[in-house]
């Protein structure tokens, strides 16, 4: 009888401890890694920045522009129209 009471007591304390233990936190979802760019094949001119630090894109005919909202704002560019491949 003494052993049965001791077993019941230990089981009840384990159940109580399991109820009081906080649930393990799930790790936060990692942010997706930024897509790597190849500066010789993409259409971003990494040598220039827009007036507020925007990315400068190269158009199909070599014009430089940045995006402001949904529109393209072209910037003056004097130099080689195409990027040099090295």
C-alpha cells in the first residue's frame, strides 16, 4: 500500500509539472535569403544610385532609370551605354 501511494504521488507530481511547464517555443521562420545578382547579366547598374538611394536599372536600349511608385523615372547618363563584361 505504501508503494502504491508513493507511485500515485510521483505520477501526480509529474502530471502537474507537465501542465505547468511552458510549451517549447517554435523557432521563428527564417526570412528568405535575398536573391543573388550577377552584375554582368542583370539589368541593375551598381555604379549609380537614384536621388534617394534607389537602384538604377538599365533599359533595353541602355537608358538608366529608377522606379518611383509604378513608373520609370529616367536619369541622365553620359558614358558607355552597356556595361563592360570582364
